[in-house]
């Protein structure tokens, strides 16, 4: 009877360790998503910086086109980050971690996309 109790305790401990590992992975997933968004914002910053660097560059459409490429890259990064975060979230169980709901990834990707499109519109109007 004692061996059966020890086996159950070991199984409970193993399950706890697995649950904690899943929770740590979910939290790492959030940090990774945040890092991807930061990289996308860096691309937006480069696009804005091009306006300052090239100023009255002629033809203006060329500088704006290059800036637009960085803005499109930023949007692609936001949505790739969302896709990867949701894939990771779907594979794991949330046990005790206080993680963001999955819709937060989509909401943030939409907001960042709209802000990036707005930045592009401003750059093209200058």
C-alpha cells in the first residue's frame, strides 16, 4: 500500500512539473510576441526616419516607396507574431499562469496594423 501511495505522489509531482513547464512556455510566448512587435515598431521607426534622412529627396516617390516597404514589413511582422503566438497557445494548456487571452494578440495586431497604415498615409501626404 505504501508503494502505491509513493507512485501516486510521484505522478502528482511529475504532473505539477509538466504544468509549470507549460505555464513558463506560455509566458515565454508572450515575451516572444512582445519582441516581434518591438521589431515591427523598429521597422516603422526606420520608415519615419527615412523622411528625416532624405528630406527633400527627388524623386520623392522613391523615398516614400522605400519607407512603404518598411511599413509593409512591419505589418507582416505583427501578423506573423500573432500567428506564431496563437499556434503556441493552442498546443499548450494554461494551468496557473495569468496569461493574456488569445484575442489580445489579434486586437494588438489590428491596432498596430491600423497605426502603421496611418503612418504610411502621413508619410505619403508630406
